[in-house]
C-alpha cells in the first residue's frame, strides 16, 4: 500500500452496503460524530435486501409500524405506512425518503461492488478495493451487508439446457416478469416461496410448486391501515420504541409467560385460534415454551397442520403440505396471504419432491423420478416456460466471505471461519482489527425484527468509535479468548432451544453444500444481548483490546 496515497484520502470509516444498516451507520458517524465516512453499495440505489428482492408478493413479515427506524421522532412523524406489513416497493420508498431526509446520498458510491478488503499493519487501517480496481482507505471497516444477500441457486444438473427463462427471487429483474399465459415452476417453499406462489398463480397459466420440505405458515392478515391505526402508531411511538428495545425479539409484542404444557387443552386451543385469527409472526408469542419443549411445540404444530388439512381441498395435496418434519418456528416461520388456498385453484399443482425426487432440469422443464402403476421407476417431465428459484440464500456468512476480507498477516475470513463463524459479541473477529460487522453471525439478527437489531448494533459501534476517538485509541481488536467465550455462549443459548434440531435450516448453514454446520445467530434474545453489550461498554469495553 502506498502510504502517501493512504494518508491523503483515508476515511475514518468505510461502510459496505446501503440498506437499513449502512444508512443509519453513515448517519451516526458522519452527522452525529462529524467523521469522514462513506458507503460503497453494489446496487444502483439504496435498499439493500429490498433493492434486490422484488419478487412477486415480496413483503416484510414485521409489521410496518416497527419495521422502521426509531432514532428520529421527526422521521417517525412524517412517514406514513399504507399497510399492516410493508411491501418491498414501499420499503424501498421509505429508505429513499430516509436517504433524502438526512442527505445521505452524497456520501454513497452506488454501483460499487467490493471485491477485497485488506488490513494494513503499517497503517492500522483497511484498504478496500471495488470492482473497478479503485482503492479506498479507512481506519474502520464496517460491514452492513445484511444476512440474506447471497442468492443460493442450487446446483441442479441441466440448468444450462433449459430453453425457458429462470430467475432467483433474490435477484429479481427490476422490470418485473410477466407470467400471463406461462407455465411456471417454482422450487422452494420457505418464506419467499410461500409469499410468491399465490401472486404468481394469479396470472400464470399454470403454476407447479416443487416442495422438498413442507412448511408451517400462519395467515398474515395483511390489510390497509386506517387513518386511526396510523395515528395510534404515531401517538404510541415512544411506548412502541420502548417495547421493541426491551423485549427479546424487537417486534411490537412480548412472548407470553404462559406455558403451553401448563394450559388445559380447550384453553390452549382457544388461544391458538385467537392467534390464528390475529395472524402474523405473533402466533409464536402464544406460549413461552414453544421453542424450548418439543412436547409444547407439538401442540402448535398439530394446530397448524389441522388448519392446513382444512384449508386444502384435495386430501393428497393437503397431506403433502401438512407432512412437516420440523418443530414450528424452529425454521424461520413464514406468514402468508392465501398460500394454502392457492392449491385449491385449478391452475396450481403441488409436486412433492419427497415422493418424486427432482432429477434434473431439461430443455423443457423439470424432470422428477416417479413410479408407474406397476411400481416401476419412471421419469416424469414437467414442461415449463419459466422457472423460479425461491431457494434461499447462503445466509449470514455468505456475503461476508465473498468480500475476500483479509486480516493480520493476510489471514482470510474464510480461513478464520473454516469451521464456522467465530467472533466476539457478533461484532469482531480475532485478527481483524477495526472491523465491525452489523447483524453478523453471533448476534440476534434474523431471530428478531431486523431494524431493532440494526439500531442496537449501529449505536453500539458508533459509541465504541466515539470512545476510541475520545481516548486517542487507533485500534480495537478482539482476542481469541473473548471469541472463544462468545462462541461458547452462543452455542449454549442455541442448545437450550429446538432451533439447532432442524435438518435443512439456513440458520445452521445446512442449506448450502459444504458449509460448516453451526447455529449462527445468538438465540438468547435481543434484550439479553443488548444488556451484555451495554455492560461491556460500561466496563470500558471489557473483552476488547485497544491500542
Ligand atoms: P429458505 O427459507 O432457505 O427456503 C428455501 C426453500 O427452497 C426451501 O423450501 C428449500 O427446501 C428449498 N430448496 C432449496 N434448495 C433446494 C433444492 N435443491 N431442491 C428443492 N428445494 C430446494 O429461503 P427463503 O424462502 O428465501 O427465505 C429465507 C429467509 O428470508 C426467510 O427465512 C426470512 O428470514 C427471509 N424472508 C423474509 C421475508 C419477509 O420478511 N417477508 C420474506 C421472504 C424471506 P428445504 O427446506 O428442503 O431446504
């Protein structure tokens, strides 16, 4: 690294990503602390996850009045959400509004994809290279790349032979896709597939949904917000903020103290019925023991499976949809708008890949292994014009690893995480000084309402940097001992729950071939995590080392 070049244009902080995290981080460092901070963003606009995820039906599962920043009363006051759950386009509009309101765009380089980041021992800072070869120098490097930004297109034989068009939901064309008159195949029935299928089916000639693992889903019960509901949210904004900052999940509700196993059958059933009618992720707040006791969880599972069987008219299809192999909410629980009802339409077919495994993509569509009336294996081809991959992401670590980040002595993040992600408080990796991760592995992130987790992380990182500036420290790093301790705590919290018991969960990296299997988010709750982080700060950032 040329030290003259470094000194002349070195930033205080370089932030990667202009989604919820990056925008707020920029505001905190540039506008509140007067630091020289910049954002590099691969997309041509703000929005992060929501910039790319424009698939049919894309909508947030958090309610709009909590899926937003809380740091500015004026911002809360002057923004009006239109629906109970914000759609992707409205979230992008919101983030554009934030970027304009706080004049953030002038400090963001759009269309700038980071290809490498190298820590320099001589400069105690980072050299970050973008796809054009331009180098950017900064004391601090902050990743704000989201948890679900590296699309997973499974390696299915023959995809190159397909004569039709194919798309991954996380890289959806901005001009949209016209399904009218088309035979569409959708692979994947996670949160995304469950949102997309009803919308695709509303215009497609035919939709075939290829399901490998059946999934729970609870009705979202989305609706347009009334003027009264909007003004209630504004009037109660302080209380809502206090709630999302003090509960375990960052949503606008607390998980009940009541235990399913201590509740009599009829009462438990009535509670589930009420939660089903209310709809949304709040269903999981019905009882406290749903994620700690398999027996308790079975009661929720049986309730939802019963609903699926009632909603779907064809008994064979209903049985496949209700044949769920994991505890409720042990995978991220989807919520839907008419998902199960969609299978009652004449133009929709469920293909159960557990009965008829997917063999390959052909020129005409997808080929599965079925059996004929004599029980002999035969190939069954589904002719398709469009193939939609709702197959998820190389979640949490995928994008971080693709950035080719190198710490002390050139050690790569891939090497440091060869057995799974390891860091201190989800924020810092040993041997990678002055690097902070927002909502990275080891933090509550995806187990919470994301903006709540993001605000907590950004504020903690900003305070830490302010502390360093105040004390004239130039370097912060986490020793291995702190990392070991946090990894042990993260594992211990996960093991108290049913979360690590799921076969194909992306929480564990188990959806990506070859990815080390390790439960990645911190499962002890955002409230506990916040307390731990605050205590560390109060104790002069105990567990971190400064120089
Ligand atoms: P996902 O939960 O990982 O689901 C991927 C789906 O694709 C699963 O059904 C999976 O089956 C299937 N699949 C993957 N590879 C396959 C293969 N080779 N053959 C057949 N099926 C295959 O991904 P997602 O639905 O995109 O959701 C990811 C996360 O994004 C969510 O959990 C949520 O956190 C977030 N999200 C949020 C919202 C929201 O807030 N509204 C909306 C969408 C997504 P298996 O289960 O068998 O692996």
